[in-house]
């Protein structure tokens, strides 16, 4: 695992609220994590857990209103991104931090060829001439494994398959040699063969370019194969954080254990019945005052209804927001 003494990204106490007709929605609640240079951090959790909103909050990508990033710091190379004006933030987005969205068909502009779309950040952020940007765009398509790259620069998004469009999105995100790449479920809409190709591509690119990567997904199987560390999100907050092997070997939060049980397993010739997590995710119309997993947890204690647990240390590199991870609370409950 990379040395984490000097994180390239350090997020502390992030809170994001949405104003709706039905009142406030507390989508991100006191989220903290860091990211080391060259590290791949997995962010997992079911839909609505706050994964994407957290990462979009970092870069000012949420519409305001209704979104309101109310608190926290996002330190990136000595600057708090939450305090930058829009012009400064635009220099960071696409330049120093790349973002790959889930659906490339809606992210790519259908009326411009892919060459123009790759060249745009090169000319805007790096001041390249049209000729130099075109040459670099060709290099980027070759880097992400698109054959006949020079000719394909002239093609439009609809002329590419789903997997190839995602490769184009990765090429655009890599155009300005970002220090950090955020990938928001980039393989969700792809079949398993193409998924595997994209995952291998990302691992190769990280090794070649040395960039740090945040990979957002609901698929723990994906995380097992690519991540160095994992944060598990539920109810808009981080409920567990650990190195990937530690998380799979010693999950400390009931939600993490429940997620791991949902991974399909085949025993011999008979497939085991798929496990589900009973109940529904919490309604986030108020700041949580109890454990957000309370209603779905099979090991809940009375204290879980009275307080929202902080993240307790399991060991030096592992923490979980569960009172069962705190020996004092367990002893008191007993």
C-alpha cells in the first residue's frame, strides 16, 4: 500500500444538504477520508448511500440550489477546494482532477466528434495548439486501447460501442495528466467481459501514470480486484474504512458484513440462494441522531437508538462507525 503520510487529497467533516419541497435532505453527513498519491480507494455502498454526491461535492459539480455544501474541508495540494471561486475550481476540474461518469452516452456530446471532445481540455487547460492537441488526442485513444486511433478521432459517440465510449471518457479524463481520477461506477452499464477489460485498463493506467484513483461502485467484487483501501458508505456517512484485504477478512460493521453476504457464491454444482438485506435505507430528512443502520441491523443495542456512533478504531488501519467496535460500549451493554 502506498505511503499515506502525505495525502494528496484530505476530506474532513464534509456535509451536503439538498433543499426540496418536502424539506431538507441530509445527503452527506460528516464524511472524512484521505487519498495517498498512487493509491486506489474504493467507495462502496448501495444506491442512495451518498457515494456520488460526496465526490461531486468535492468539485462543486452539484447544482446550487438545491445542493448546499454546508461544512467541511477538501484539501488538495495545499488548497481547500470548497473555498475556491468558480474560475479556480474549473482549473482543477478536468485539469488536476479527472472525473469519469457512469453513463458515457449522456456525458459525451453527440454533435461533436470524439477528437474535438478530447482536444477541448488540452487546449483549455494546457494551452496546446490545435495540431499538438490532435496529436495528443490520438496518443490518448491509443493509451486506452482504441484501435485505428487517428481515424476514430473523427467518429461521433454513437459510432462507438458502450465499452469504447467508456474508454473515450477515460481518455478525456486523462487528457491533462490529472493527479487524481474519480471514476463513478464506470462499468455498471457494461457486460462482464467489457467490465473486466475496463478494470484491467484502469489498473494498467494507474501503474503507468502514477495517479491516485477513487473508484465508486456498489460491487464489492470489483473492489476486491483493484482497490488498496475501501470506505463503506451508508446513510450519507462512512460506516467502515479499512485496507481491502482487512475489510474482506475482518468486516467490523454489520452493514459491511451484510453486503459481503450478498455477493453470489456457487458451491459445487448447486448455486446458493441469494442473500438480501431486509428493510429499506434511511430517509435522510434530518441530521441523523441514531445509527442509520438501526432498523436493518440484527445486532442493534439500546445505545444505537440514542446516538449516532462515531468511527471507532478496530486497529491502526481499520475503523468502523459501530458501537460493537467500541469495547467500552459493549462492556456497558453486557
